C-alpha cells in the first residue's frame, strides 16, 4: 500500500495560481464566520450578563471542541471513502450547521424566551446566556469539523514542493475573509452612514460560510472511491495497513524530535495569539474607550452606552480588519520567502515582530498607535497560519494526513484552555474603579501573550528542517 501512496504522490500535478485561489475560497468563508464570532461574541455575551471569567469559560468551546472534534473528524476523514470524496462531506456538514448556529447566536435571548413560553415555563434569569453558550459550542465544533479535513486537503491534492505555498494561500484566504468580515460594518458606517446591526453581521457570516464552502465542495476534485475496483484481497490489505488512532498519536511523536519542537512552538504561540483574539474587543470597549463593565448594569444604563459601544466595536472591527489586511498582503510573500530562506528563519522574525506589537498595545492605549500595532501583528499572524503547518508537513506519513492535522490541532486548542480559564480568572481579579462602575485591566493579556510569543520564537530557532 505504501508504494501505491507514493505513486499517487508522484502523480499529483502542480497547482496553478488560479487553482490555488479557487482551492482556498472555502477557507475564506470559514474564516469570515470565525472572525465574526471573535469580534462580536464578547459584546453579545456581556449584554446577557457574562463576567470576564464567565466570558472566558464560554470561550472554552473553541479549544475543547478543537481537541476533541478535529482529531476524531480528521481520523474519520482518512478512512472515509465515498463518491463525494474523503473530506468534502465534513466540509459541507460543518458549514451548514455552523451557519444555523451563527444565525441563532445573537438571537439567544429571544430564543430562550420563546422556548420558555412554548414549554409554559418561567424564563430563566440566564436563559439567553445559556442558549448563547450552546450556540458558541455548536459554531466552534462545526468550524473545527470543517477545518481539520480542509487542512488535510493540502497533502491530499497538492505536490510536496507546493505545500508551503498552498498553506500560504490558505493564510491569504484567512486574511481576506477576516478583512471583509471585520471591515464591512465600519465601512457601511463611515462611508454610507449606516450602522449594521449585530444580527445582520452574523447572518452575513452564515451566508459567507455556507456559500463559500459549497463552492469548494463543487469545484475541488478528490480521488473518488470506486467500490467495484477494490478486490477482496485489496480490502484485506487496506484493513491490515490501517493504524489504530492511539498508535497514530504515538507514531506522530516518535517520527522525529523536531515534531515535539514544532508542537511546543504551537503551544506557546497560541497562548499568545488567543490572548489577542479573545480579549481584544473587550480591551477596545473598556480600556481604550473607557466604558465601565456593564454585566450587572440596568437596561437603562446599557442603552445609554449604545452609541459609544457601537463606536468601540467598530474600532475593534477596524483593528482586526487592518491586522488581517496585512496578513492578506504578506501571506503569499511569506510563502515565497520561506521557500527561499527556510520556514524557520521567516517564522522566527515574524514571531518577534508580533511580540513587540503586543507590548506596544499593552503600554499605549491611543487608538492610532493601536492600529499600527495591529498592522505589525498581521505579519506574525500570516506566518502563524502557514509556516508551522509547512514545517510539520515534512514529517507527515502518507495516508495519515487528516489524523496528524487533528492531533496537531491539540497544540493549538490546548493553550486556549489556559487563556480561557487562568488568564480570564487573572483579569477578573484585576479590577479598578472608574466613573460609572468598575473596569478590568484587559491589557494584561497582551503582556502575557508577548512573553509566550518570545518563548515560541526561541523554540522556532531550534528546529532543524528537512529541506
């Protein structure tokens, strides 16, 4: 069987630029939905009564589903053989169910009230927050169910020499999807004078995810499984060559000492990057614009802050749009530079630049300076989305791509648990009085993130690449 896999690898044709752009379109939709969830989940859940610690605990949906769903779905997709391909059923199912949850999430309070009325029960005090938490878990589980098989399409369909470039194109799609998702509402507000509602933004994300992934499933051709072409002896040989999932994990870590370094690199990297993704919008709202914590405020007080809250969330969206615009612009050059100079050197410089940007945002709260820091952060973000996967792909055994990407995701999802629990708890303990109530030192997340990114940069410099 290994000889057949090697033969298939040799038969893979190089992708043209047009094919690579088409290949990454589904990831555009996936990131569009994920970016909307990153930017606006904080204001929605805070409006339903979530404290900083509770907000962090709700964010556990991402890492836990990532650690559980991606390895399982990745392993299943390795063994899936249908006329629709190995990966496409998971891509489409994940997009459909995530899109339904994206629509429901900002309507959680209304759903809780209608559900209570239907069941003839009193509306729970935190009924809307419970529904919102469930919807976040569904969104994150479905995004993870689609993301792992999508990453596995790279070694499935793209020749080895183009793996770095293909992952760079996925980074390109992530940057573009994030720019459009984050920039639409501010653009409509400042250019057209129209403030897009949070509900409308989530509906937009749901449509982008489902339609883009449907296009990918219709246009990307996987190797079809022809049942009649597989003899009984070949079936027995396939079954004999199948490796149990736990054995795949063991083989994954034993394949090379460099694999452990790459996993450790990811662990520290994602502590840093999730410190930004989880807490930046709350930092913009409460630290930059000075809005006090509103979790226990009355509806009258909350309503009085709506104009300033809209301004703060629009600013957060602009910051994420700037970060991802730079990611979009530099993702392909990073892929080309890594091909010339090596993944390690390019990634090391990118992580250093990202950590400096984090320190800057922690020290200075002036909006213009924060925009510059987020632009610099876009360089590191583009590298994070591509080069660790490219380095890992050098050590992947053929036939286990989905499982390996799922296992590798544990070192992306696992660090998020620390951020959602320990860091969220730490911030909840760092309150101070402001006019109108209390506030929290959200900027502390960036100092901790900068330290972990520096550690990741040091580890990157210790990795010995094959090529």
